[in-house]
C-alpha cells in the first residue's frame, strides 16, 4: 500500500535528511583526505629543508599545499570527462 498524506511527507523528509547527512559526511571525509595530503607535503618540504636542500618557501605553506591539491583534483576531474563530449581533453 503506497504512503499518502502525512506519512508520505514524513517519509520523504526523513529520506532527504538522511541523504543530506550522507553528503555532508562524504564531503568531510574528502576534506580530511586533502588535509592529510597537504600536511604530508609540508612535512616532506621541511624534511628537505632540514637536510640542507634548497626548498621553495611556498612548499612550506599549508595553504599553498591545500590549494595545489584542490587544483590537482580539478585538473583530474577535467581530464577524466567523457572523451565523446565536445571540447573535453584526454590524456595522450
């Protein structure tokens, strides 16, 4: 028997809220992955600097590392588009 009236509204509201919570959790996990990767990049750059190698000062910045990771993800997303779409790029 299909839901009607208030029962249907309650069901749809619950599904909406569950989907919203799931989207938020997915976004939070992605941001945590990015932050972990950015922190690792800074640690590697600090290791190089402590070893006496010349390091770009930008590489020691967490914000610079974060922006580089976001730009890299956008580039991957652009490249991974369907090659049949007009104007999309593919790897050679």
